[in-house]
């Protein structure tokens, strides 16, 4: 399978961006308490992410974006999460919306990026919207939760059901919705995942995205956005956005735990040589992190190999990859819980850095995309010859 001619250019851009994100990690750690207190990432950090180019990773080049590979995108997200999982969470979610908008009618792309490529978009995909067909589009209403990073955005993507058709995503400007502050939670406090309220607004048809277009790879945006990147199924990209930050948070938890252990041992590692329990926990955590990251990259290496060759990604692969994505948070909880449970008395006090990782991870598990039950059933059933039942793969 061929490698695109501009691969080295993309790799170089991503390398520079990753270096900038790693340099930002100490600042993210320093601001963690403020981020938590304020209930959202600071405007300063969001501006730095924009200056680095994080929000343009998946934007179409024709609007000034970078069209980097998913592997680049998720590597950057993992590095951000080593500094702050909330920051990584909103950065990934805001940035990934460019991918979906690139799949929509070009009129929608012009509506959002026509004047400013840096226009940011939040989302809430739960099918909470009530849509009524009217001339030229839909009358749309509803209330949605978990719109991460919404305070930094001027558009939103919202889920709704059209009677007689099914699910679509609706793209709406800030003038047509209200943000209600509800995000008082135990973890991921800095994501500002507040509620969105829409009351009887008109959404033109071109600002909607059919779920079945995303599944069948019949997206209208293909008429103008030809890059192989956009031939990766939308479900594969988004699902990884709400679990991959956990890999970076696991890396940070392991770093914190080793730091705690080394301090207890007076910085003399020979004192730990006989502590089989400590050694084993560290080994299991390091191996689990490596496994999760390897599967992530392997899956997108294979998907991009297919799309670069102009071939479709086999449905069996899509189903398997979706299930593997859904396992990340539970695997990450196992890593973090194992280390947190033996982190000592200091870990139970408010403000503990390792405790924050524990809380963030368990909060991430509440996201519906991180519940593996239905994805396991679908994978097992299709392995036995039953038809696929998931259209978000």
C-alpha cells in the first residue's frame, strides 16, 4: 500500500506540535487547581493550544487546516493528558469536530470557517433534540448535557431524531443556543461540560449530518474534501477522542506513583528490590499503558493504509476497533486504581495530584461511548455470523 507524498511534511508538523505540547505540560500541572476551581480550562491555555495548532490538526487544507493523520492527533492528545486530562479532553473534542464538519455539505463548512478558520465548535451527541421538518430544513429544540469546552466555542453540534428517518447531527451557531452551567462533578471538572438549551430554532438542511452517511461513507463533504483522512469512519475518530486522554493520564499516574515510592525510599531504589508488590504494580501498569497505545496506533495505521490505497476499511475491522476503543477507560481505571490504592495517606487529601487522576478516570467512564457492553455484544454476534447492529463504527 502506498505512502502519501506529503507524509514527511505531516510528520514534521506533528513532531513540532508534539514538542510544543510537551513543553506546555509543566504549565498545565501548575494550573490544575485553578482549572478545577474555575470549572473550565483558562482562556490563556486555549489560546496557547490554538497558537500551537492543536485545533487545526484535522481541518481541511482548503480552509487553512493541517489534515494530519489520526495517529498524530491522538499522540498530541495523550501528551496533553500527561499535563491535564481536562485540557486534553476539551482539546480533542473541540478539534475533532473539524473532521465531522468536513464530512458535511460545503455550505456548512463555509458557514463555520468562511470568515475564521479558528472558529471553535463544541457538541453533545445524545439524541435529545426534537426535529420537525419545515421548508428548507428543520425546527429544532431540546436540552443536552456534557457539552465539553462549550464556553470556548461559538458553534455546537447536537444530536436529534427526525421522525421517520432517524438520527442526525445538527450544527447551530451560538446566537441560537444557551449554555446552562450545571457541571458540578467529581472529576474532569475543567472540561466545563455544561448543558446546551435550544428553543424552536431553524436549522437549514445543509447544516445537518446524517448518521447513515457517516456509517455508509456517503458523506456530502467528499465532493470537496478528497484527503484519505476523511475516509476513516467518523465513529472511529470520535470514539477514540473520549477515551485516548486516559492513556496520557495513566502515564502521569505512573510517573506520580514512582515519584512517591522513590521519595519514601529516600531516593535509593535498592531499598525497593525486595518489594515484589511495588515492582509488580509498576510493571503491570507500564505494560498496560504500552498495550493500549500500541493497539490505538496499530488500528489507525491499518485504517490509514486502506484509505491511502483508496480501499474501504473492512466492516469486521471497524467492529473490532470500536470494541477495543470502548475498553480503554476500564483498562485505564485498572491501572490508576491499582496505583492509587497504595499511594499512601497523602493521596486521600483534597488537592492530591494522583487522586485527581483517579477521579478523572472514573468520571470519564460515565460517558456512554466508554461502556463496552453493547460493543462486546455486537463484536461477539458478528463473529458468529449475525448482522452488524452498530452504525457508529
